[in-house]
């Protein structure tokens, strides 16, 4: 769809980095939502997972919003896009770090999958930011 946009030739973005970032954001949003739900199902560890559930939910919302902001190609405001990407980076880092602890210390496979997705999204946001600087 991005390739069909009538102003694609005026885009300030590297199309490969942009597409990869959008895909990573939407994937991470879905996985974080699923991880939060899986954490809710971990009844014997519920008290230890409250912060993880919060970070999963925040990360999912921020990643979803970032993906939607990046899809819009008409007259992008680069300062806003940079700030959104930085917010997404911060959310993915925090969520990935938290999930890494649960994957390693509690052998929670859903947190391992979430951590990996957060790391991919973090890298994709960083790569896109680098093309804007």
C-alpha cells in the first residue's frame, strides 16, 4: 500500500527501513498483548507479573500507535515522528528487559517470545531513526 501512495516519491523515509519498522511495530503490539494475557493466566506468579503486564500493555499501545503514525505519508512532521520512534524504543526496551527476566528466571516461554519481538522492534525503530538523522 505504501508503494501506491501518490506522494511516495516525496517521502523522507528509506522505504526498506520504514516497512520493516511498521511490520515490527504491529507484530510487537500483537505479541505484547498476547504476553500480557498469558501473564494473567500464570496464576501462581500473578504478584510477580503485575509490572510485566503493565509494560506489555503500554508497549502494545505505543507500538500500535507508532505503526499507524508511520503508515501516514502525507506531510509527515519529522519532529513528531522522531519523538514517537523514541517513545517506542523506550517502551520496547523496558518491556523487553522485564520479559527477559521472566524468561530467564521463571522459564516463561511467552515472555521469551515477547522479549525477542521487543528487541526486533527496538532495532527497527533505531534503524529508521538513523535514516532520519
